C-alpha cells in the first residue's frame, strides 16, 4: 500500500482551521487579549471574555502584570431551570451557538452584546461595557425555547482569595489569622442596612442575608491589596450561594439577577476596583 505523507505545515494549518471553526465570536489580535472577543483593562484589573465565551477577571500588580495568574476570578453567566420538584438545574451553554453582530472590542465605551443558546433551546443575551474603574455586565433570557419550567438568568462571581492550605496548624495558623484579622466584606442589604462579614468568622452568608444585597466592597492582600466593589443597579440584587457554614476566608460565590418583574434593560452588575 502506498503511503501518503502530509507536511507538518499543512497539518498545522488544518488544525488551525478546525480550532477557528469552533471560535464563534470575533477575536482581538493584540496583547494581552489574543483570542478574546472583549478585553477591558485599567491600572488595577484585567477582564476578558474569550471568543468561546469564557469570562475571567484578574487583579493587576503595580507593574501591570497579573497578580493571581494561577488563581483568577471566574465570572460566569448561566441559566437556571427550576424543576417541578424544586430542584434547580444549570443549563449547559452551547458554545457553538454564541454569536454577535459586533466586532471584537477593547475597552468598549458603549455596550457590546452577544447571544447564545442553552440545552432546551432557550436563548439569552449578555452585554458588557467599560465603566469608570471597571466594567458592567447585564443580560436576560430572550426566549424559553422548549423549556416550560421557570428559568432565571444569573451572572456569578466566585471569589476564593486564600487556598485551603493557607491556614495550617501551629505557628503558621497563628500568623495567618494575624494577617487576615482586619479583612472583611462590607455590604449593603436590599433593605439598605450596612453589614460586614469578618474573614475570620465561621458563617453561612446565604443564611445570614437571604434577602440579598445591592452593594459590596472587599479588599484583601490575597488579591494584591486591590479593592473590589460590586453594585447591583436598577431592579436587581446579589445573593450568596449556599455552600454551608465555613470560614469566610475560604471564599464565596455571589449571584446577580434581575428582580422578579424587574426590567432587564435598566439593570446591570457593576464591578469596580479601588
């Protein structure tokens, strides 16, 4: 049998075409946002959404390099379906469905929007725009498709500043607790009450504040001393994910959503640094 040899260059080109076919959104072609559809950067943060829809936030060092290169802050957008038995199910986003009529953009001054679909054919849209000191996100479900159960669109931010191994026993544990004793999350509940959660406290914030909050401010040395702020604008709020009771320094997940009967066009989540 005659063997056919395909040059490596041709193989590489075919591989490139295959990968490009799966990149559903346009891409920037400049540092540091190669492969990104949207890139936002200021002196303290870098936020990007890739051409495949993955969104990641990094605090920056003073020299502009990534502080948490191997521990970025995930920013997820998702649709939840509530089943008849009360169980909540996350609907998987179909990456190949992501689409936009806009070009890839860096530091967009006006909203950049893309759409997508989840299993069950429900569709959504997500908009991103640069804000003073950061950026904002907003989104909504545009069609329920074949799904008849209640759906909710969420934007989630997962913060885990310190790894579990940070607090060891003995002297190391004592030094760690001394280091974080002043660190806390300040928040304003939906009722307008100001609260704070100490990093050293052992709590379940979802149970403490089931009504949610509209503002939060966090500053920790684990993220380079960069202060992060969350603000729910319009008829929207932020709630904690219920992960049970544990030391608050282990982190938390915050979910933003538009209030029931609220207007998605007037609501957004603003993420800033200070």
